[in-house]
C-alpha cells in the first residue's frame, strides 16, 4: 500500500510543476526575436488610430492633388474624425531584396490587414487590402539617406533607438529613445522622391513601449498642425482583452488542478 504522505508530496510536486509550466507558457514571447532586436507586435493583434486633424487644402498644396489617393500609405482617404484599423496577419523572418546590396537579405516581415479611414459609426466590414512592413535584420541594408514610408514607421523593432542608430537615415531625422520614445523628421522642400513637399514640413511621432505609433503630427512652418493622428484607446480593446482572458484562464486552470489534487 502506498504511503499517504508520499502520495501527498507527489501531488504537491505535480501541482508545482504544472503551475510553473503554465507561467512559463504565458511569458514565452510569441514575437519574432533575435539577439539584437525584437518585433513586439503579434499575430491577430488589432491597432486602431483616429484622425483628429486633417487640413486637406494645405496638404494638397504641399504634396499635390493626389496626396490621399490609393497607394499613399496612411494618407489614403484620410479625413478628420475617421478611424484606421490594422490587424497583424503574421510576423516572420524572410528574405527581401535590398537596393543597397543588390541581393536578397534577411528581414523581419510584418504582414497586416488594413481598413483605411472609416466613419466612426460605420461597421468595419471587409478589409481594404493587405500590406507588409520590412525591416532588414541589418539596418544598413536600407541604403543611404533613407526616408521611411509615411516619413516615420507606424511599427518599429525594439529597442528602436538602437535599430535606427544603425540605419543610414535622411539628415532630417532626430531619434529620442529615452523616457518618451519619439522620432522627429524635418523634410526640406523637394526632398521626397516625387519632388515634394512644396515647403519644409516636420513630423513628430511618439511610440508605445511595443514600438507602435501612439501620436503622429505633421507640421507646416513648425507650428501649424496639418495632420494629427493618435492611437484610439476607446477602440483598442483587442490589445487589452486577450491578456485578461489569458490571465483568467490560467488562474482558473491552477485552481482546478489544486482542487483535483486536493
């Protein structure tokens, strides 16, 4: 006959093992990582931004009549009061062609579904398309005097200060990775590929601890705000609900195991 005390000790060991296993599974990062940089967004994560200001007439004069047409990144169909939504489809490492090295290079690939600027009261419906963000494993593969699409990225590898220091950026960039991670970029007249803008503009962006833009402002003459975008906390419940569900699930699991063993 088995010793009851020994059985009780064995049960406690099993319980402790299962608890530690559960905790270990929770803290395993699901993102792509390397020894230097991490992509902190994850598959199925939803992000929503709100446009608080959009001076269409001034933007048209600075960037041309088609500044908000298809293929213009975050500016596509932008209007004040509307929302833009991204849902991450996949985060992986693949090879992409580098203009700088003229060969395939290893890169982080963030694929996402996008809903361009929608009326607040409307249903999202089907996505408007799919896009991807490419970050080379070696930041130097971007080439010289690089200007990001949308002037600043809306998602960045972390720690982004280290990553961007290794990137040969356009001279107008200023990186601040201290208390409030941020990027400022001053684009001089005619410095974009299409010969725009007509006058100097400045973009200031602040980021979350996950490397996601939480505030994006485009200025004309240093103080006139032409675009003001912010992450919309009222609609970003997707990023909050999942961790809560996971925590509740594991608390319930631990309690159930405890009851069974007891």
